[in-house]
């Protein structure tokens, strides 16, 4: 299936936000081309969609436990 250019641009923006906030993108979440077209049709901005998706699927934001992870013994050491 060919995804129209506006939808691809929207997905790239959503993916960037989701990677930053949740460390996954729509591909990692298992979204198909049909899902992406349907999601685009909801009319959400990329930010609003990423927030909605994260809430709907109860995704943990990087900021929710990131400081604890950095303080975990051995975290970040090589």
C-alpha cells in the first residue's frame, strides 16, 4: 500500500515525538499502513496523537522513571 505524502510526513513527526517520549515509534508498536491511515484520519496533530496513543496503551514516558534509571547502581557504566 502506498501512503500519501502528507500521511508519511505526519507519521515521521509522530514517530519522532514517540521516540523521544516513549522510546518507541509506530513501527515498534506494530502499526500497519492501514492503522496509520486510520490514525491520520482522526485529525490529531502529531503531538496530540502521540499523547493519546501513549495514554490509550498506558505507555511509560521516558520522564516517568528516567531519573531513577540513571541513579540505578551500574546504570550507565560500561
